[in-house]
C-alpha cells in the first residue's frame, strides 16, 4: 500500500499518469476538482479547466505533487472563475 507522502517513480514509457491524476482528483471531497483536465506533456503534468477558487487551484496542485513527488513537474493552468453568490446583490 502506498502512503500519500511516497513519491511515484515515473518513466517516459508509462502512459497511465493522466488516468492516475484524474483518479487522485476524483478521490478528493471537492467536486470542483472532478472536472479538471490532466494531460501529460513530456515530464510535465498540465492541469487545465476552470475551478471556483484559488483554494481549489492550490488543492489540485498539492494533491498531485503528493501523488507524483518529484517525478513530474506540475504545470497549473487552472483558471479561477468564482461562482456567483446569489445571496449577494449585484451592483452595477
């Protein structure tokens, strides 16, 4: 059994890193991370898509850094688009 703090060895010939990254994000309690796109580009895992807060953007990166350790660089291209709070009046 792998502990969360143990890095994963990554070799250039391995393909399933994108699937592993998606599985890690889906395993979090944050539904907003379940839609994040993960794509392997060389030795970089590129995150893209939209999240509702900078907190979620950081959580996505932290989860994957713990999973892959120093074996992959994480390029976080997530765009933060805050959800509208319907209880707050919109001025303008």
